[in-house]
C-alpha cells in the first residue's frame, strides 16, 4: 500500500475575475491511494483567500505531507479503509478531507474514476448546469453571456460586485429585453460584495429584472443582518460563504434555523468534504431549504467526483458544475457539456 500527492498549478485560460481579485492560476494536489494494481485519486482543491485552512502554500503543504505520512503509517488500510477518528481530525481541513474521501471511494470502486456508482457515473444521466459569466469589462461579460446562450444554456449565473453596479444592472437589463424569465433564468453571485444597506436597495432593483436568486449579498458572519434580509427579500437569497467554517452539526442547524435562507449552495471542498456536505443536505432538506452543488474550481478529477456526488440526490435544479474548461492544463476527462447539461461520455 502506498499514498502520495501530485501538485498541479492549474492555469486559467483567461484570468478569472471575482470580488476578491483576479485569479491567474490555482493550486491543487491530487492524492493517490494505491494497492497492487488499483489506484484511487482524489483532489485537494483550495481557493486562496477563501479556503479557511489555507494560510500559505508552505504550511498547507506541510499539513498535506503530515496527512500522507499518517496514511502510510497505518491510518489507511486497503481492506479496512481509513480510521474514522483520523477523518474526524480533519474536519477543519475540508479540502483535504474531500481529497481523501473521494480517493478512497475511487479506490473502493476499482480506481477508474468512479466515486459513486450511479446513473451519472455510468453515462446514463445528464445534470443541468448554469453557465458561469465571470467579472470583467461590460463588453467581456456581454460576450460571455452571448456565448452561453448560443451554447444552449437556459440558466446563467453572473458574478456582480466588481465593476460599477450600474454597468452590471445595465447588462442584466439588456438580457431581460432579449429573454423573459421563462426563457432564461438569471442568477447573480455577489460574493459578499455589498453592505446590508446597499443590498436592500439592490434586491429591489434585481426583483424588477426577474432574478432567480442572489448568492451571498453581504459578507459572511453577519448573521442577524442576513436573517433580516432573507426575511424580507423580494429576490431569493442563497448562502454560500456563510457556510464556510461551520463544522459541528448543532452549529449548522442553528445557522440554518436562524437565517432561514431561500437556498444554500454547497462546495464539498469548502463545506466539509463529502461527509460534511451530506450533513448540510440532510439538515437543509429537513428545513425544506432547496440547495444546489457548485465546484470550488477543481480540476476535472475533483469536478467529476462532485458531479457523481450530486447525482446521488434527486435534485432538478441547475448545478454550478460547468468549470471543466477553465484551465489550459487540466487533466483529460470524459466530462462533456452540451446544451446546458454535463455528462460523462
């Protein structure tokens, strides 16, 4: 038995603009679990400035080295699996936990990239996804929207909060003149860019444009403000960054019961790995809060695992899983996006 990691600096084909800055590349580590002829792979994916466990690359790589050493020293057994207490110790490292969990699932299923044996992994099911429009100049954002519509997407997600709001609203107004709410679903993602006062006004403007939902309108951690917004908003609010760093089940329950969001958005690499995300889903469904899954800019290895994970649930909402074409040096994959759906060929 052997365990090791492979580092890859994923290079964006075009710089990715977010409210936290522009990304040109993104580090990831591929974890390998091998015994005899079977190798399971899982991705440890972080987003600098967002992943709470990532302070700097040197200290994070030291943590990964320690984890690999422990896996090689008995924490992992190819017959018995991985010690539960060891996995519990990684709860505050959701990206590492996700990498280990998916590598183990892949290994158990024969090491062919299958983490979950379901209709999606067998190539029998498509998952609807939204087309993602990155922040940039007005012209660049409009160009992306045109491309997504031509590619057959019926749900588009536009990031807002980077250029001036009036320009962003103008783009949305142009789209709405061309397509009704029945023809094209529009989501916006603010990444916590606004104050509560700003968000209150913006929500009214977005409502007039038949916006499906807004992700994280104000910064995470302002629970009482977010609760008030969700209680009175004319546009459904989806929590995203708000869920980061919340690990105990009772804390998750308290957050959802207090804020009562219209939606939550789940990224396994940020929100507790596979096991932590399963817990979020269980709690959300008990409270009748709809959810959808989104990648945390993983390579095709992590993205495929998340797609398969998503397919374990009966969720018809468009998911945020169309990020496989972002990188110039991505891993080869059988993932394919056609007419707003992702599937394995």
